[in-house]
C-alpha cells in the first residue's frame, strides 16, 4: 500500500505526476483553498499532508489529526502558518522548502527597492493613461538609489541575496539580525551590523524586511519602530505582513511621515487595506516573491525528497520540527 499524501493546493504538473507515481497522492485540481472542515478531514486521513502558506494549521487542528499523520511537508519556506510546538507535541515532523526561492524573492525585493523611489509603477500608470504630456525637467522626479543606505532586517539567505544585488546598485549595506553573519560574508558585502534595530532604523534611507515570521518578529516594525525612520525613508516587505504594523504604516505614508513603501505581503492575505491601495507612493504586489516556474518546480522537488526520505526512515533534509524547536 502506498502512503496517502494529500495536497491542499494545485502544484506544478510535474511535481503532482511524480507524487502520483510514488505515493497515493490526492490532488486538488481546481486549486480552491481548503476550508477548515476540508483541512480537518485531510489531517484525519493523510499519512502526509502537503499544505501551503494559505492553510492555517493551528494547535486545534493538529489536535484533530489522526494518529497516522506523521509528516507535514509544507510547500514553501515560511512555516509560520503551522503551530510547530503543537506539531512537535503530537509527534508530527514538519518540513519546508528553503533555499530554492531565495534568489527569486531577492529579485522581487530589489525590484521594489528600485520601483518605489524611482516611481516606476506611477510612471507606468501615467504612460498607460494616455495623459502623459511629454518630458519635462521636473516631471516624475524620484530619488537616486546609488549611494543610499539599505537596512536589511533579517540577514539569512534572502537578506544576503538582496544585499548582493543592492551592492551592484551602489548601495551601502546595513543589517540587523539576531547575530552577526560570518565575517567572510560581512567583508564580501561590506555590511555593517546593528544589534540594536532602533539605532539602525534612524539612519537608513531604505529598509527591507527579510526575516522569518516568528514570535520574536511578530509586530517587530511596530508604530514606535516605524516612527524612528527618517521621513525620506522607504520600506520594503517581501517576508510576512505581520512583521510590520500595517495600519501604522498606512497612516504614516498618508501623512508624509514616510516617503513610500513596496509590499508583497500583508497581515491578512488576500485582504489589502484600502488605506494602502489608495496611496500613490506605494507599490503593491500580490505575494509573488517566489512565483517563478523554476522556483515552483524546485519547491515541488524538495517536497518530494522530504517525503521520500522521511518514509524511508531517514531525517528529511529540510526538517523544521523537531529539529529547530
Ligand atoms: C511561497 C512564501 O510561495 O515560501 C514562502 O514562505 O512566502 C512564498 O513565497 C508560499 O509560501 C508557498 O506556500
């Protein structure tokens, strides 16, 4: 008997086909996100659940899981949608798909770092509106990227990939992290470490949020922290919406206390507050940081390797629980 694997969303065809070859895989062809009842049903029947960021797997749901559920092999790098402590308590292993989406997410981060100060989305809207009256010396002026200070909050794989790109655009790299990165990395990036986030924020031109969403980073960029940013600063977030106080951000942008923001993630996706949507100095993306065909295939491959390794009785390469708790 092949193990029962339930996929909560539609994955790339190649990943799904391979999963059907290897496992008794139940697919979600129409890709409608599971509601709570469907998720509960899946947790009661599956040997392995393959969820995504759109599934909230909290402690109550984990409590309802059947005894056969031994692995949650999440399709994605972030694991904030899963209650890891509850999973560990119940003896369920959790894996994710890190690494393969770092470069893609860094590309989108860099695109936002360029788009907001240089007003690219505004320019696109003007060009397409048919109302552009032609070049003028003072038309659509933005701010220069070269020579600016970039403060990266979270210097993991994605943060470092952003830093590498930003170096190419002539920015100086600053970062806040739980610990400094390896000296060789700091030297390569000519990066300055700030153990005190508030001190760093006061001095940055652009801040990019690239840390994982955990208890420690939830609301990290609170109203008080955001207020430390200079009024000419820009904020970019491609990590998780809940790291930034979204309403405070909207208010500060509207009041001119911040120059602009580029966001790919939101507190309560897919809801994007009108207070943000109506602002011109904001570029909003629909959580597409890792949305490349190549990346999705690599994520699918990782999920399969994690499942197969686990079923073979070995430690899956991307084990988050119990390893990291
Ligand atoms: C993924 C992400 O597309 O991997 C992550 O943590 O935020 C996204 O870029 C998504 O999580 C897929 O589940």
